[in-house]
C-alpha cells in the first residue's frame, strides 16, 4: 500500500500521480479494493481538484455495530442531560429491562440512589475533560444491586455532545477476589495452625502442609512422599500413606491413633494421627487430610505419673502390710504377757507382797490396754482392706436393731433412749455400716452428760444417689477447736481417767465413709451434745 | 471317745512354748489324767501321725489341739492327714488360733474342726480350754 498512507489504521490517503504508470495504478487500485474488502479501510481520502475529499465506506461501520451489540460489557450512549439514547442488550439485561425500555430513560434511573451525585460528577468530568471513570452500583429491576465500573467518553459528533458509557459488571471480579482472599486465608491458616496438617494425594505425595508439620520433622519440601517424611509405626507395624488412604477410601476416618516416629537424632516422637478423606465436588478421592498431634511430652508426663502412682500403690500396700503384721503379730506376745502376768499373780502372789501384786496389776492393765489399741488399729486397717462390692446392699434399720441389741446393757445402765427415724437401704457392706454406727452410738453413750443419753438417728436424701445420715446426742459435746481433730488417728480429747478409748473409732468412721465416696463432719456445742453427719450411697432400687 | 485303759492321749501342735505351757495348765486344772505330746511344727506333727497310722502304732489319739498357723507344714495339712487315718476318723479337733475373725472361724469348721478356740488375753478365759477338752473327751455329761 505504498501510495496510500494509513490514517488511524483504517483511513487511506491517495496521492495524485503526475505521470501514472498504468500497471502500478492498477496494482494500487487492487490493493485498495482488497483492504476495503477485508474491512481494514473505513474511509478513503482522495485529493481532488477541490482539495482532499473523504469517502467513508458504509460497510466498515458494520463490525463496530456488531461488536457493540455482541460484546460482553454493557454500553449506553447518553445525551449531555443524561438521557439514554442507546443501550446495547447487555446493559439492558444487566438492569433487567428491555433495550427499548432503557432508551429514553434517565440513566440515573438505573443507579443506586446514593450514587446519583457521584454519577453527576463523572458526567461533568467527562464533558469537561473528555473522559472519566468510576465504580457505581446499578439497581436492577428486582432491586438487587450490581457493582459495575463505568468509563465515560465524550462523543462530540457534529457539535452534538453525547456521552458513551462502557459498563463492566464487577460481580465476577469481586467473586474472584473473594475466592482469592479465602484462598489466601486458608493458606495462612495452614501456615499458622498449631497442628501438624499434611494433605496427601492418592499417590501418597504431600501436596500441602502446615508450618508446624515442617517443624515436626525439621523441614521438608512439598511433593515428597509422605512415607519418606513421616516414617510412622503403630504398635510395631509401619503406618504409611497406603494405610491412611485405604482407610479413607473405605469410609473409615482415622481418629486419634497412637503412632511413634523416630528422628534422625535418635529421638522418638509420640504422635496421635487423625486422617479424613478429601473428596472433590464430583466425589473423587483427592487424597487425605492428615493431622498429627505431638503428644511426646504428655505421654512422658503420663508415664511418669503412672510410675509414681504404681510406686505409691506399692509403698501404700507395703505400709498396710506392715501395719497389719505389726498390729497382728504384736498382739501375740502381748496376749501372753497379760496372761502370764495374771498367772504370776495367781501362782506366786502371796510371795510378791501387796506392792508386788499391785505392780503386776499395772502390767496386766497396760497389756490389756495395748491389746485393745492393737485390735482397734487392726480394725482401722481392715476398714480399708475389706473388698468393695459394688452390689453391697444393707438395710440401715436392721443394722440399728443389731446395735441397740449390742449396747443393751449399757443402755439399761445409763437409762439411754435411742430414737431412730426411717433409714434407707445403703450400698454399703453390712460389716462397715455396723462398725460405723456402732462407733458413733458407742461414743454417744460413752460421752454422756449428767442426763440420761438421748440419741437421734435420722436420714434424708442428699445429692444424687447419696443419703445424709445423722447421729445426734445430748452429751458433753466437743469444743470447736477440737472438732477438726477428732477424725484423726489416735486423737483423744480426754485423759485416761474418765473416758477410755484408743482414739481410733472416729478415724475408722471417716475411713469407711470415705471409701464409699461420702463425707463425715460434726456439729457440736460444748455441754450441749454433738451431731455427727455423714453421707453414704443409697442402694439402687 | 474316752481312752478306757489309761490317761487321755493328747497331741498339741503349737510352736509357742508359752502357749503350750498355758494349754497344759488349763488341762491340768481339770484334774484328768492325760499325756500331752507337743509338736512344735507341722512336719513333726505329720511324723507323729505317720507313726499312729503304722500297724505298730501307739495307742489311739484322744484329741488333737491344733494351732493352724505353725511352721514348716500348715495346720490344715496336719488335719487332713489325721482324717485319713482310719481309727482316728472320729478324733475331736480343737482349732486354736489367735485370730477372732469370723472368716477364720468358719474356715476352721469347714476343714473339719470340732471346736474353735481363740487364744484369749485373760487367764480365766484361757482356762476354759481345759473345760472344752474335758467335754470333748469325757462326753457332755461328764463335764
């Protein structure tokens, strides 16, 4: 096209030839026709006798019209008052209207009301500077808002100022942005999650992992094989990606399985593995999400604790055995001591004289006291040792009848009255309930005031399966200072004279109540009697 | 049960010389003629029973006083051996123990004891053992 100069890509100048070579002109003419034919030329400028003349080619408008009609973006042409002169179908469909209904409407009708001012500024800028652009919200017919970008271009055609607006729907872009943001967030979550998260594909290759997972094994690259990075074993068997994937494919997610993992530096980590299959929307197995929790420290602490507990149990059992043997075996020589002291009194008493007989009498008494002490101590040890039978069931009313029988003589001596409300059936061994109530009733009879003893035994429901029982008396009472002490072993509040005892009875009571998960306490006022309160489990009906 | 031709033949299985002394005293207090042989452990007791079981065996046993908790052989083994000797099948056995637990008492009767005597810590109570021996050897009416 040597004789035509391109004019804005599509306009061609024709220069006059002083002496045209016919052949060359023919070729030029053919080229020009060809260009017009291909739509490369919209207009031809011919230098004629009256100066350059522009010949536009009507056919060249056609591709633009088609473009405008078919293009993805919406486009409208407004007059300088904002009245819509033309809308392509895309804009009309964007606002949910027919193109002919758009034409003739004020463009602001299709805008969110609050955007009217902004649009006015854009119009002003376009009329003034030829171009402006900004983001607005269209309001489609059903009322929903559509975010769009508008580009306004001033068209000054033959002195008439029109504005052409290109309208791009931003929804998809915003959606993509949202997806991107979400994607970034999930990457951040994965990076910063405290858990070791590893995603493997169906071939057992690591495709994603959290930073913590890297830290667990001292760093690894993506696309390494799971089995190479995490040489796990479970109960001595290798626990590999294949097992995880097989379980996942079978619909059996792995939850908190104990595994161990050796490290290069000979350390071993204890881990919990959880794994879930990762399905695509089309229900294809994409792989597995594997979560590894490092429980090495916890496990170590647990082991230390278990070891301590075992040691404690052993030493406890040793102590109990010792106490049992001591109290049991000590009784034998003591018993003999008592009997032989008596034998001395009987056989050679006359040779001992009055003082000698008296002294041997002290020895006999001491031996008897110590024997009683050891017997009580033995009872205390056995209160903890007797088998705890879950099915134990004892009617407290029956036990009370027995105890009243046991104390018959003492009751008659003291003129005591025992008033007993309805009592429950308790999930307690009979031997324990007898021991407990016998100690409490015995104390009430023993620590009596000048009045005949009046003893109340009552029961009421407590929390859950528990019953609260009370044994109250009108005896001498206990000073507040001593109330916390009385359940201790060998705690005696009275000198040997007036009230005899080993100081073990209430310790036995507490031990029995505790072994059934109950509590025991005392309320008392000096000189006004005491009330012992304790809880025990009721037998299930 | 009475040995018509002479004193009561008693066997005591007891490792404590002090208790053996007291047992002897309690029986003596009853004023009955008796011979008391003391085995200090289960092994010796079994040897004595073996001799009883032989054809040249000495005169039959009137009563066995058995502390269940003796060295070398458990008292129960001694009791079982006694029950296997035909002519001793009806010999009364007094189980002597320092335990007063109902479980031990029950077990003694299950094993075939005739009486259960808990070693007491008062002389008067210990002397009751003599009365038990008299009752078992002489029959209730003679007590």
